[in-house]
C-alpha cells in the first residue's frame, strides 16, 4: 500500500486502537490478542492501530513491539489495514517505524516524542527524520509535547511526500481550523481527542469527519452506530448515546489520570474479551468502578 492509498483509507470510516493483551504477570499474550483482532475486524473499521496509545505503546519494550505488530499484521492480512504506533525519541521512532514497515504494516501513527519541550524547528526535524526513514505513509499525532503549527505542517508537507495524515489530540478549534484552511486536502484529518465521540460532531463541521474510537474495543456495535449517526447528521441518536452512555462513562474515566486506557481494558474484560491488566504506571479500575461500567454497558444491549 503506497502513502496515497493509505491517505484514501484514512479519509473515511471509523478507526480504532485495539488494546494490547497481557497475562497476569504483565507479559504480552498473543493468543488472546489474535482472538481480539479476529473479533473486531468484521465490524467495519477502516483501519486498526496496533501498539497505539490505547495499546500501551509507551510500556512496550525490547522485542515486544515487533511481536505485537507482526501478530496484528498476520492476523488482519486481507481483512483490515494495520497502522503501527511509533514514537518517543527520534531514533526510537525511526527504529520502530522501520520495523513496522519490514513486518508489513501499512503505515505508522507518529506518537509524541518523549518528555522534553522542543521548538518548531526541532519538531520539524524530528518528524522529517522519521518520514524519510521509511517509504510507507506517516500520520503525525498532534498532542502533548508535539504540537505543530500550520506553517510547520506546510514545511513538512513540502519535504515529506509520505506524510499523509494529521491527527489532532489537542482540541484547539482555532488552530485546527487554521491547519485545515491552510493545508486543505493535502492531509487526511483525524479526530484524536480522548473519547472522540464527544467531539465528533464539532470536528466534522471543521472538515474532520473521521475519528478513532477507543470504545470500539468493547462496544463495537454501538461505536459504529454512533459513527453512522455522525456521518448522517443524526443528532437524535448522537444525543441519546451521549446522554445514556458517553457522559456517565466520562464520569468514571476522568476520576484518575491514565484511566483513558484502563477503562478500555475494563470494558473489554466485562464483555468477555479480557486483555489482562494495564502496566504500571497505569492502574486498573476499582471493583466498584467496574460495576458502574458494567451497568452502563448492559443498558446498550448485545454488541
């Protein structure tokens, strides 16, 4: 798949980040990860992100990264494209991008660099170095320490033909609108704020109708129902699901830093697709919170 083909795929449909399965000791568990991908693939997501943020990319080490990507690529070959997460320091991001390309992934989501602040020139150099290290498509994730301006993106677009996507995890409407007005259809644009459904209608109005759904991990039917409601401007369905599920869900997710990942693993466990515990420094939901989440899921009906 060449970068422009990936751009076309990223320009429509719902995307999602499967969680990464760990056993009770916190080791990667490929068997249930394969079962998870086989369960999710038929629901209609345009692409799946392996080892993304919800997949705890930040906690993977050594050969684990390659094991996760290879398992995803092999399992989903011919079913749904796999985009690998890659990030952290520039050399680490390059090494993981090249490994993902070697293993047959269709592109990478370039996650934020680690810890240190950086000016726009440094961020440009970082993204450019990763893009030029591979031939497949790259989607940059604007979030946390990595916040590119419209002018920086214009420079990168000129230098890096394989930079085909921009995912926003900041939520600044003015900047997002400025980027879209400046870059037009040069990029495929993705909404990437936590629990993206809450922002989906607003981002569609900005020219960003595509987003990634974390809750697809445990309520794929509802996630697709919500996406179709956004696509059809069906506000009644959106408001019903926001009121009945997403807003009370956010009340749980927002209680503890890092619950954005933990609550997804909790949901998967509740619906019978246990992905094991999260890795430190994340913490799992309490038993009481698990009961709250289970009650919300039960109201949605079979998935």
